C-alpha cells in the first residue's frame, strides 16, 4: 500500500470515530464523497491566466496525491462562499489571504507570499497618499482579495468608493483598462501586476494596501477534517521535495525577467516581423514535436528574428549557431533562415535527449536551453555543483541558483569543464520563458486545446490576449480559451 493511501486510511478511521462522538457533518448529500467519487474544487474565473493555471495544476497534484478524480468548477470570485454554503465544493484552490478573518472559512497552509498594491497609469501623476484615492475612478473584482483590502481601508476612510465588477471581468481586464486610461486605479497583487507589465509598460505601482500575507486554500467551516489534514500533509510533502517551488517558478518565476522596453519591443515585433517567419517556426516545431512558440521565443532571444544576425564572435543566423554547431547539424548556410531554424530546433531536441530520462518537463526543456547557451559540459558542471550544495540537480529552480557560480574560481577550479559565464545562461533561459509565455497568450486563439486529467466545468466566454491585424495587443471577446499550457509537471 502506498504511503498516501496509508495516510488516507488512517484519516478515514479518525474521522469515523469523530463522527460517532460528535455527529455527522452537515455536508449536503449531493456533494460527492472526495474519497470514493471525486474531488470538487472551485477556482475563481476573475484572476490572471497564470493564477488560474497554477491553481488548476496544484489542485491536480493534490487529487493525484489522494488518488481520486478531480472536477474543477470555474466561478466568479464572489460566488465561492455561496458554493460552500450550498455544499457544492470541497474547497477553493484560488488563493485566499491566510490572514483573512472569516468564521465561515478554514485555511490550509500558506504557499505564496503576496502584497496587495494600487496600480495606476504612469502617464498620470502618481498618488502619494491613500486619501488621493477618494473620488477617483476605481474598480476591482467583486469578492476578490483586492476588494477585501479596500473594504478594510474604508473603515478608516468612509468616503472611499469603488466599482465592484462581477461575472466575467478579470484582473487582467482591469489592469488593461488602467493602461488604456479608462480607470484611475485598481488593486491587484504584485505578481499579477508584474505579469501585465510585460504587455503594458505604462502600468505602475503607487503603494501597498494592508500588510503582506500568504495565499492559501480555503475550506468551508464544516469541511471534512480528514481532507484538511490530508492537504496539510500534501503541502508539507511538496515543500520538502521541491515540487511546490517548481510549480511556483513555472508560473511566476519569470514575471519580472524582461525590462519594460524589451517587452514592448517584443510585442511590436510579433506584429511586424513574426508573420514573416511563423510558418517556418511551425515547420520546425512539427519536425521535433515542439510548440512552435518555444522555437520562436528562442529565435527572438538569439537574433530578434533577424536571419542575417552576426555577433562579434561569428555566431550567426536566426538561431545564432556557432560554426561547430552548424557543422554538427549539417548546416551549409547559417544565414539561411530555414536551415538555421530547423537546425536550432533539432539541436535543442538532441540536448534534451542527452539529459537523464528521469528529468521531466518543463525542467527538461529549461535545462536543455541552458546547455544550448553554454554547452552540455558546463550544464553538467552546474548540476554537479548543485548536488554538492545539497540541491536537486534535476530541477531548474535549483540549478539556476548555482549556474552563475561557474565564473567563480572557488567553484569552477573544482569542476571538470572549468570557467563559464553561467549567469548568461540563466538570463538566456529566463528571457525565453518570458517570451514563450507572452507568445502563448498573444496567440492563444490559434493554439491547440490542452488535454486535462481533470473535468473542467465552465460556461463562460473569457477575454484572451490575441494579435491585432494592425499590430496592437487587444482583448478578444470571442475567445473561449484563456490559456494554453504546453507542459505539465509529473505527479
């Protein structure tokens, strides 16, 4: 019997004894048993793409841990507590603030530090004091942590008012309105604002509201104690083995990687230059069974989609191949866009195959990309160094901490391949991750739907980022899919 099965059996026995002593839970019979039928989890539909996908993945990991099917129900944030009162969900995987005082809720362990911040358009005068929010155009998502922050602030500032947006409005929508000067202020957490800065460099933060806290799962007050206990054991396990850090890094680790001007230039090039080469990136993606957006992101990081690019070290072409790599991949002309792109894609595939088979996605891709930049030998040195320092050599989150140390004599003198500019590899990979994430959002209407292990219940039509024919980023109201996740962590 597996470890978590033993845990669940013991928790079931404890819960049974508790029921004998104190009576049965008031859960509605219509809610399926999470032990035998399915785990029903609600997630807010008003968050950002990254928040939503992170919540889904984390809930799936928990369902895998319990060994039960998962049903995810996307609903407006303001309806989550109503679902609890009507016994229509076991818990919410959308993060509630751990410090929230609410007798109707119980909380699991905190997993992500957050700060609620006032966002504004930096083309306007920056507010310096809270009282400058009074009388301004302010909107927040109804029932969100952001509205709760304003409610707390209103106790000391009764004249403060705002518009409470319901149903399909997302944090992304409100930050977009700020960037377009349709609102004066909104409230979002720092991770959400950093994500949107890649699309709207005119966004800015005025100041924090309230104290920093952590996000946590929320359970109804009459939730099964065994389920809460299982969630505590689950979080303890994924914190210890590093899976939580991997998941956090996947969705939030590259948020602030790009400078505003870099992000703005990239978005401009997705309309000016990308259409000329998209079919080529798609061909290369098909050739190696890779998402074309990843190939395009690599090419942009390498050459800004310039097939004639040449560095002072004679690295050349769309994928900036060295002479040695070009010879290895049988490239006759590095300045031929098709030859370079196909060779670069196949070279990445080769590097991925050379990694130990136990390394799963997306770690496998991020590690291979660092090898693409600095060479396989230097990546192996970084993995050896990571292991020596007590880290996991198969985790990009851990390896990227030690890659910069390859330029430190204290470390590289004791490694097989010696000195390397490992810090450059970290920047290289993190930039590609950021560009890839942006391309995924910007081209979501052309993406292949992802297959999920869970049952997803949602009847909404949600805005998604798309490319405008004139080269401007806009919201597409006809899109029904907010996200396309190419990789998934193994359970």
